[in-house]
């Protein structure tokens, strides 16, 4: 119970202070949207040079499991939200003694653990692919056999952008036992899930916003393209049959309602070649695939998060114009001869293209340093423009 006299859905008007667990690029962009609306922002992050630090009113340098500093963050805030799901449950609960935390620890405890997440989805009747929880290398070996020999393996906790993940059965002629050992090593030799490979048509995501008052807005699906298990580009709206797009939005809304979400929830889904939708993973925060919402929709995902956690009316989410984004990884700043600067001037010469950098000062391979965005008359044109601009870098 909060020590403050705050009802579940009393609006927090501009001038209030929002706390954010996490000062990465998602926290930075949320803070920028909130500041534009007149809010003050405090963040907690273990990195003293986190991207959000340069645009917020205060930054607490502390780890995700530092419940004492989490409580200190909340003491100075009217509401607390998050941009990363690795916050410890103890920290979330400590903060909740002093301010509403949206989304809360009950939801995070399920989503943080991929085994719990998969089990929750299955228990509640949501469509998912075949999987097995694995806690030893022997269990992984047995799971790969039971699932047909071709599997994606993911650590139960942490891991994203390809980290904490391995694959088995995708290289013809490979030593199966060696692949199992490699996948187990990629999991950190800890608990994880083995997922049966799916015959995919494409990958999509759907973002749901839900306020403490129960108002819900569901964004149109985004189409996502990955390279080396990292999102390379995304476009909205996804070019889907109308019935499938409606089904995806309804499915995401049902998941959010079952959780009694307060905030944002991104639902990653697989579209199979036989026309089915399967839930892949859940993210209770702004999502990389919805950066395009800043240009495609009247209300960006970042403004929507502010509205949702502050119990303001949610903004319109329908498409104003198709938009695409392309991620910029640290590889662009590095070549065989050492550091280099990308040719941003050339990319910005492409019509409809904008540049978004996150003020990260240590480029490294695979690290998201920023993104390009583009608008077009169609989703396909938006993708073509943003990829043309990226190629010029």
C-alpha cells in the first residue's frame, strides 16, 4: 500500500514527477516526451553516463537490485514506471511503498522469467509454439529430440538482442551433440526454454497501452525484420490481411487485460505460413519496434506511456502515415582501421528521413546507438527509404 493518499486512477497533471527504472534509450525518449508535456523526471540506472542522464532532472546511480535506492527514487516521485524489465522484484516492491509503480511487481515477476512467462501464456489459453523448460544440459538434449531437432534456446532470465540465446539443428551436417553443448553454454549453463522452430511468414509486434482506470488503446501491428537475432528494421502498419491484423490486436488486448496492465505491453508474435498467430515474448515497456510510432501515429509510444501511468486520457493510435525505422548498431562507428564517423549528411539527404541518436559514448558491435526513421506513402516505400538512407552511412 502506498504511503501517499493517491487513488488508483487520480490524474497526475503536468508538474508532477515521474520516476523511471532505467536510463537507457527507452528511458531517454520517454523522458523527452514527458518533459515536453511539463513533467519532471528522475531515473535510476547503474550507468552514471546513461543516455537519459542528459535530459532528466535527476539520476540515481544504483543497481537493479538496490531496493534502498529504489525506495529513494520513489520518495521523490508521484508515480514510477520502467524501461527495462530486469529490475528486481524487491526493488519494485520497495518503491511501491512510496509511489504507485506501473506496471507492478506481480506482472513483472511473470514476464522476467521466460519459463514462467511461457507457462502463464499456456495456462491462460493464449496461442504459443511448442516449448520445453530446461534446467540441465541433459534436459536440453532431450527437449531438442522431443521438439523435432530444430530449436531456438533462450535463457530464462536476462538476455536480449541475441545474448543468452543459441540454436540447434540449423546447420546441415553439424555435430548435434556439439550444438547442444554450444546452446547450453549460450544459456549461461542455467535454466532456459527450448522452442520448436516455426515455419514463419513474418514476425510482428502489437503494443497495448492500458491506464489504471482501465482505458485501453491498441496500436496497429508492426512488421519486424531481424538480422543476427537483433531487430534490423521495423515498419508500421504491418502489411497484413485486415482480419489477421484485427486478430493480433485483439489477442494483445486480451493479454493486457488478463494482466490488468498499467502502462505499456509489447506482444511479439509469429505469423506462420499456415495463417496462425503465435505469441513469442512479452515486454512490459516501450519497444524498439514502436519507435516508428513517433512518426506514424498521432501519439508516440513514449507519450502514451506518460499518459497511461499518469492516468490521463490515452491518445489516438491509428496510422497517420506509414513509417519505418532502421537500427544503427555500434558496428557503423568501427571498421578494420579503427573508429570512424558514419556519413549522417548523406543519409539525411534522403527525403523523409530523420536521425535519432541516443548519446551513447562507447560504440561496440551489436550495441544500439540510434536509429533512422522514414515516412512513405506505403509501408514498403517507408522501408525502402530508410534502408536506402542506412546504406549511405
